[in-house]
C-alpha cells in the first residue's frame, strides 16, 4: 500500500467519524438530568416558544428543589410550557469547565432567558449572556454582590443563611459546645461570605469557629478528618456545593466519631444531619420562577427587579439522628420544629 493511498484512506475514515459524531450530537432528545452535559438544546419548537436555559451546577437535593420550584413558579405565574416557553435543562456535574460550555451553548441557541442555579452556574450564565444581553435570573446565590451579579441584565434570589439562628439552635441542643467546625470551598462566594458571618457572630454566641478551606470535592473528607482530630463539638454545613455533594460520606465519619452535624436546609436533615435553621429551597425556586416569568413576558426587565433575599426560615430536626447523638430536644424547639427524618 503506497503512502498516497494511505493518506486518502485515513482522510476518508476521519470524515466518516466526524459525520457520525455530528449525527449523534444533533439528537433532539431531552438532555439527561442525571449527568453533566454541554450539548446544545434543539432549536425553538415549531410553535416558536422561547427557550429558557436552566443551568444547574450539579445534582443534590437542595439544587434540585430550586429547579423544581423554578418550574412551578413559571406555572403559578400563568405560563404554559410548550406555548410560552420551552426548557433546556442541563447540569454541569460540579465541573466549572462544563458549566461554561453549557452557558455558551445557551447563548449560541439564542435562549430568551438563562437561569443559573448556584454561584458557579449563575456566573457562567452571566458571562455567556453578556454579549447578547440575554437576561439572567439566578438562584441559590448567597451573596450576589460578592459574586458580581448585581450589574447588567441580571437579577434573582439569594439563599443567605440565618447564621445567628443556626448558632442559637446549636447552643440550645448542645449547651456545653465550644467549637463549631465548618468546611467551605475557597472559590465559592456563597461560602466565603457565610464563613465571614459565622466568625463575626460566633463570639457573641460563645463559640469559636474552626474552618477548613477546600478547593475541590475530593478534599472534603480529608477536611472532615482534620476537624475531628481538632476535637470540634459539632459541624455546621453551609450551602457549599462541594460539601453538600458528599454529605453522606461526611456523615459516615462524624457518626462513627459521635460528632453531630447541623444542616443548612431541610434536605440535609433528611439525609442525616441532626437539625437545621434553614430555608426551603423549593419556595426559593418558586420565588425565582415568578421573577423569571415577569422578564420572559416583557412585563418587567431585570433592572426593574432588585435581587431578593428570602427572609423566612424553618427549624428542621431529625429525631433519629438526635437520638443517636444522645441529644435531648428541648420543648422550646420541639414545639416549632418540623420532623424531617426519612422515616
């Protein structure tokens, strides 16, 4: 076989593979919600319904509830899927590079609106939407100012934690506790902001904060080991996506050591945290969806709607987890707490 023939055969094979991959990438099937995806959604439906791109940073119950609430908010605002909008939902699998690719795919398909769930996805959408001035409605962003999401065609909802209420709850359940351990992602504005507030409030509540910063999910369990070795009295979770994404692994270690973990919302308590003073992410999503509906219909622009911070929180308890940690539930908490164990 001479060299010229080899070159021709190689080129033909390459073209065949390219055509095959292109055919796979043009599939009109809906993107899977169980894996990261950066594929572009199909073009507008035959009815011309505008595309709403939903970019979720990764899959865990809190962010899932945000998305479900967002869709409910659109419906409660009187919009109908397929007629008034179509959804392109994608999740990044906690991968920042995929996050950026998905956001760019929304821009390339000329989405009418993007929604970023959690700071990395909100920022990715904001960056991708800027050139085309596509409105971005974010949710689950604790500090929109720190995330630089308060300028341009952008608004949404903050999931700022009730930090003081959380520490009051810990004090009532563990009267002798002195040190609260917290793990946070150093690059996540949500977490950096929450750590600063914890440290500012801790002294007045009689606590010190032992915090360990991580850069990825792979470092979280090592951070748990350090906090346990330091002898913390408990751990308090933030809404940190890297940490919450491996909560089950954290609880395996803390349960074995007899150290209680407090969540930041109800889903973390269902998994096995002892209690939480936290927000309802489904309701936060509804609030966000209604804001998006106003922008999508042209009733308002993002400039007309300042970002909103949810002000109400609930007290959630897991009686099984409390019992295993030998923590007695005071009547003052029992009277207003919501039982959130899986049982």
